[in-house]
């Protein structure tokens, strides 16, 4: 199998963990995963804990990501956080277009696209999420929906910044539901995304971009999912909130 891409496992803590709880979790992870180099390990705490988690992980190989950011560099945007502010906190990655933000904050592909460009301009690596709902899958629209999301979210992007970016295929029906896509179902969509990248950019870009799978990833299904030729890591929600479980996911992916 020609998988030369380094796996990337990221934990999305969502709106969980006070600062002391986040520090405790980061410290536990650091003890076990702080020297891992075979794959990239990233944690994405809420904004309030980014500074402290960055401090805990500073001397480790682990990296810190944010869960969202503004498309603007600064200004009168009450309650927003700019990419430059994240860089101040040693944040390297930012999740964009998560389905919860698309659903609850009405984020569109155009907004995700603007945020992605702002993230790249600031030197952050975007993790751009795409995925279909259950009814869209049932209606046979998965590739249409995912293709449209990619077209909108990656509009105007050149191959080079694309290669710095990460995509996450997250079927909405598998997020937080305990229903994981089968490795075959996930691989099918990942292969579609890689083909899409090849057509939209070029073969080199398609070969280089890492595509994570997200949706009820657990220690028990991580190995088989990561074994698929076009799955290059995982975006883990619920199972990233417990140190032991997240460590097992990373270990089972090695
Ligand atoms: C997510 O929120 O990105 C996610 C994949 O959640 P979970 O692992 O809980 O399904």
C-alpha cells in the first residue's frame, strides 16, 4: 500500500473542560504521547484553555489546534478570535467548517473558504471538515454533497497551500452517535475526495493531502479505519475527552 502520508490524530474537545481539567488531560496525554513522532498528535481545546494547554505541551511533540476562528484579521467583531491571536498561543492547527458549526452557527462553504484563507495567511494549518447527513446518504447524494462542500470551501486555493491543509471526512450521521462508518464506507468517500483533489489540483496534491476520518472513532475501530489506503488519520470527538481512550486510539493507529 502506497501510504507515505504521516497520520494525524486530532482530538476535538468541543465545549468541554475547564482550564484545570484541560491542564490535567493535557498532562496525562503528554506523559504518554509527548514523544510520539511516527504520527502527528493534535489536541483542540476550547479557546479558554489554549494558552495553558500550549504551555503543558510546549516541550512535547504534540501540537495544539483551535476549534474555530474569525475570517477577519482584527477589528470590531465582538466575541471573535483572529488567527494571529491563536498564533500568539502557539496554536498550529484550526478546525474549520465542523458540522456542528455548519448546523448551529449556519456556517456556509463561502465562510469556511474565507476562514481557510485567513488561517493559511497567518501560517495556521486548517483542518477543513466535510460530510453528508444521513438523509443525504440515503438519497445517494454523498459524493454530490461532499464535492459541493469541497468546491465551495476550497475555492480559489492554489495547490501549495492545499498541500499544507488537512481535510476531514465526517459523515454527520456518525458524529457523536456511536454509529461509525464502516472502513469500506469511509474508504469509498476518502477515495472520492482524493480523486476530486486530483481533478481540481493535480496528482501530487492529491497524493500529499492528508484526509482524516471523523465520526465515533474509538480504540476498537481505529486500527481498521487507519488501515484503509486513503484514510490518513482521525478527528476524534467524544473519545478524546478521556486520556486513556485517546491514548489507546493513537497507539492502535501506530
Ligand atoms: C467530531 O466532533 O469531530 C467527532 C468526530 O465526534 P465523535 O468522535 O464524538 O463522533
